[in-house]
């Protein structure tokens, strides 16, 4: 029997009308909540660590470049894309546009609390000292869940050249602030690509084209997006090459897949804002703990 239930492409479950859970799941709330992160990341890559870019950020740059945007606009195009996508989702959702600013603080607390289980799991999986050559942006405390940084040749002068190479992460000499900037970018742009965009595309594929039922479509979409999220740390999806800087380890791959499922579950239940905020706060907490207790 055909499943006629409707789903919102920015949130797969609904809550009591105008409750905290309902309000904060709206795309417009995600936009307001994540706007400081977007601004901080843009300022960070301009003034703090201009040669460190998140790979999903670069994917958006390339895609927008293919649409005809110039190099002068390329650096600012990804955050503009985030804003446009969230505004479009808010419009199509037909939900209220009103934003109650006092909700922002509870949202931040919620994201921090939701990041704790992953922090605990990361600590549990990384009880032994790590080699100095391993990832450094989240370093020892976060070796099982890193966000690849992308360094583009002459990024400030010729961003259209697309001469990009994937590095493991910023070096240990990078400042804590630079690592936090990288983590914020990962939280927003990886969630945008692997949850908001990819899960929505997979839902359309499985539910609308293949005609699977709603629950099966959700489960398959979450599992596939999580596996691809984990795989992209080992494979450069831009050119199909293996990331030589990241040694494949099954435990690391499994943890990233679990993290991907976790974030996808948050996206399905709480919307993009909470999922991206949790991802960003996880990165911030991880690099802060690492800087305080593990870096020499």
C-alpha cells in the first residue's frame, strides 16, 4: 500500500504546534541560530587561517562556479547558499516565520548536551597516546572523527583554478582559534552536504521514485549518508583519489559512521539547526579538551 504521509525536507518528524521542539526545528530558526557560526567561519578563513578550507565548503564553491559565479564571489558563495537554501526550505514548509530570540540559548545548551555522548565515545576510543603524525585539528582526542581540511593553491588570488589538495588537518602549530574555526565550518557545511542535501535527495529517490515506505526510506537514507560521510574522510570525492594523509582504520571508519548516523538522527528529529550546531559544538569541545589536556 502506498505511503501517503508527507515529510518536510528540512525535518522528517513533527512536534506539537509552536512548542519549543517545533519552533527550533524550523529552517528559519536554523538560519538565525547558525548565522554567527557562518560569519565567524568566513572571518576566520579570511583573517585567522586563510589557507584552511573545509572540503564540503570547496564542493559548494566549485558547484556555484559551474553555475557561473566569479572567483570574486566564490569565497562568499557557500554561506550565501546556506542562507538561500534555508530560506527556501522555510518558505516551502509553510511554517511560521516568527523567531523568538530567547530560544537561541536553550538551543545552544541542547547542542552542547547532545555533543557529550560523542565526546565520551571519542575519549573511550582514544585512551592510548597517538602518533605525532596523526590528525592535528582535533588531534589525539578526536582521531576517530576528523574533518578534512582542503588547501587550495592561490586561494586568495585564483579560487577558480580548483587546484586543491586534501590535507589531514591543520598542523599542531595552528592556534586553537584556527582549529575552532575549522570545526565550525565542518559543523555547518558537512551537515549541509551529508544531511540536509544528501538525505533529502535520498528520500526523494527511495520514497518518491522507488516507492519505498516512509520509514524504510528514512533508514536507508540515514545509513547511506552516514557511510558516505565516513568514506569522504578517506576518499577525495572531488577527484576520486584516496586521501594518502589519512590511514584507513576500521575502528575510525566505524566511529565516523556511528557519528554520521547520530547526526542524521538529530537532523531527522530536530532539524538542520540542531544537527549542525551539535556537530560544531562537538568539534569546539573536542579541540578545546585536546588543547587543554593533550597538547604539549
